[in-house]
């Protein structure tokens, strides 16, 4: 019998995740953690089981049937098995609801995003419509439209699978991807009811029961301010499309279980969310929430790829010993883990701030931090997810290139993170936009100083100095560009990455210091030191 390699295995993804558990012990009150732990444990188990199940059907995709046997237009959608399993589970565990419930006060978002982090990879991007549903609920609340809130929120925030609705986000058009001011869809008042006409080019989760769509009311001004935000339900009570044609499902690089469609609207009934203009301003709360989901899901992807690579390193021997005992391979994995842990702390810090702001518990400084750190977390973790997943494929050698190990799917799926909800450059420009109104770089310098002041162990202080220097250097570079808007834009990405790395490092060191003092656990400090050393060697920016 020739040699057969043992393949990498996943255990319960909550119980096995020392970082998540350590973080939750610090971030949550004991009673809160005890109350949510059964949900975390159940999703951790689901994550491991779903991974094994998914390996048996890596090619499954949703199917669109446009015509019936008699020539009637039906546009019937069949979802994948994984989605049929994931949807009721998401409702029952409150993947959207938990972020809006008062039970755990300002910790609601940490609770929710811990669930999201465990659920994302197992859900096969069912997390995408959940992100949009969460965003839609947030935007509807912020709009002050009480009638619409009373109608939609009980559905979006339901824990009952039979009641729970998901939402689409219909912005992107052929002419307007990043620049939505080029939106061509029009809204016309017909017998006192708004109707939408146009083509939406990327409508993810076309099975959603509702959507928020940007359109230009007839006669409105050109540009962003002339757009309005509309609420619509794509199908009637009998399941018939409301003057919508599904032209085709997109053939995507990854996220293939997610039914993303091109559609035509030809008089689809809709209602205004908040007035006939400033639709982008109205939808902005949705974008900031989906960008937070993006950061947490990107981080979850890094963790999954790394968990597989780390497990494989124990099982695979080469040159007389396991990979896990080979110095170069160990160093490679340690580098990846250090970056992933830094990304984790940045993503979850944004979740913490979101919860504080939404419950009215945040200071002005914390509101400003949320505005600045949301685009930073999204843009940095998106790029890192691709890089780390690619390295983890390589850690499995040729096996990492084979579809039925599941690694190529992780890599293809990761590539959506820097694109979806705004590309890296769009997010870097959003960071510049935010700097103008959220206290500027001083907000980030002050935040960093506040966290690092809490550090008590001398072991952590050298890393803290590196993190501080990193943010200070980025702030100095920003200042050196003055008000030269072309120069600021040209350097926006490197500045954003430098701030993101420095801030993430500071948050990572703060946690490492706590773990050392409170739990005598030196593992987070090893990762924090590793990441700080990477930053010091680069001398960024
Ligand atoms: C998961 C799998 C997915 C499957 C495949 C999908 C592939 C990708 C499909 C997609 O298309 S995803 C959608 C991607 N598109 C975007 O995310 C939009 C990217 N563009 C932006 O983010 C622009 O910055 C934006 C359109 C939001 C604004 O650009 P504009 O047109 O130059 O508007 P402007 O004047 O800067 O902002 C309008 C208002 O919104 C301003 O407020 P005021 O009216 O009060 O002045 C801004 O301050 C506000 N605003 C913009 N961004 C904001 C914001 N407010 C808060 N937070 C923000 N992030």
C-alpha cells in the first residue's frame, strides 16, 4: 500500500479558536459571554460540519430558469443545498437580529459579529444577504421613516425562519459602479405611486424579499444629490415578479453559491425611504454596516485558511520531520498568524465602536473613530484576506491547488473582499473624506495613545512603541501633503494602509498585554511582537 496523506481537519471552530475566546473574555461581561456561548458553540460545530459537507459538492451553484415549457417568462431560481440549510439557521441564531437587540446593550455588535465570524465560511456567502439586511435595517432606522420601519424591521430582525426576510442593495449599474452619480434608473410617479425603470447590473441575492434601490426621480438634478433611495419588494404575495426581468446570473470568479443577477426594472412599484433626493446620504449607514461585515468576513476567511494550513503542518512530513517543526515553515505560519490576529483586533474594534455609537454610549471621539476606522478595516482586511489565503494554499503544496481540498474556493471567494462594497481605492478616498469631518489624524493619534497608556507589562512596551511610531509617521506624511488634493488622493491608499497597520498593531498589543496580565497567556504577545517587527522592518509608510 503506498502512502496516503492525512488531510487537514477542522474541529469545533469556536472551541478551537483561542484568539476569539480570549478576546471575548476581555471584551464582554462574564454574564454576557455565558449567555451567548451556547450559540457560539453551536455555530462552531456547524462550521466544522459544513466544511466537510461542502467538500462533497464544491461545484454546486444556484440555477435560473427563465422560461417555462410554453414560452412563459418565469425567472425561477433554485438555491444550493448549503443556502437552504444556512438560511433558517441564520434566523434562529439571530445573525442579523442580535446586532439590534437591547439584551446585551452596547455589546450587541460584538455578540453579533462573533456569530458572523463563525458563520461566514460555513454559510457559503449567505452572509452577503445578511450583511445587506443588517445594512438595510440600519439605514431604515436612520431614515426616521416610521411607517417603513414598522413594516420592514420586524421581518429583517426576526428570529423566526418563516418570518425572516433578507434584503438586496441595488446600487450598481453599468455606468455607475464606484461612481453611483452615473445611475440611469429613473423613478416616475404613476397615479400617485412611484415606479422604477432601468437596469441594475449587480444585484446579489436576487432571492431577497425586499431591496433598497437608488434611482433618479424624473426631472431631478444630475449627480449624486439628485438620487433618491427607494424601498421595494421584488415579488408579490403569489411569488410573481413585480415588473422585473432577471436577465441572467453572473458567472463570477468566486462566491458562486450567491445568486448575483443582472435585472431590468420596468415599472416596479417602490416607496421613498427618505425624500426625493440625497439618496447616497440615506444609504450611507447601510454601506458602513456592510463594510464592517466585509472586514469581519475577510478576517474569518483568513482564520479558516490558516486553521487548515496549521493543522496540515502537523500532519505533513518532509525531509524527515513534520512541517510544523521546520524552521522556515514555522516562520511562514507565524508571520501569517501575526497579520491575521492584528486584522482580527481591528475588525472587532470597529464592531465594538458600532455598538457603542448605536446605543448612544459613545463619546464624540469614539464616533469619530468609528467613521475613520470603518473604511480602514474594510480596505486593509480585504487585501490581507487575499494574500493570506493565497499563502495558505501554498502551505498545502500541490494539494492546495486542488478543488476538492476546498482551498481554491477559499482563495477565489477571498478576492471579492477588496471589491465588494467599494474597492480599495474607493475606500481609501472615503478615508480621506472621513478625515475632513472626524477630527482628522489627531483622532487616531489620540486613540492610539489612549490604548497604549493602558499597557502595563514591560514585555509589551517595545511593541507599543513601534505601533505608536507607525501611526505618528503616517500622520506626519499626511500633514506634509497639506491641502494638495491631487497629492492626497495619489497617496491615499498608502496612507490608509499605514494608519490601518499602526492602529491594528496598537489594538493587538493592548489585548496581548491584557492576556499576559489577566490570564498569564503569552501567546497573543508573541503574535503582537511578530506583527510589530514586520512593521518595524518595513518602516512604513
Ligand atoms: C459578497 C459577494 C458579492 C458578489 C459580487 C459583487 C461584486 C461587486 C458588486 C458591487 O457593485 S458592490 C457595491 C459597490 N459600490 C460601492 O460600494 C459604492 C462605492 N462608491 C462610494 O462608496 C462612493 O464614495 C459613494 C457613492 C458612497 C459617494 O460618492 P459621491 O457620489 O462622490 O458622493 P459624495 O458627495 O462624496 O457623498 C454623498 C453624501 O454621502 C455625502 O453626505 P452629504 O450629502 O451630507 O454631504 C457624504 O458625506 C455621504 N457619504 C458618502 N460615503 C459615506 C457617507 N457618509 C457616511 N459614511 C460613508 N461611508
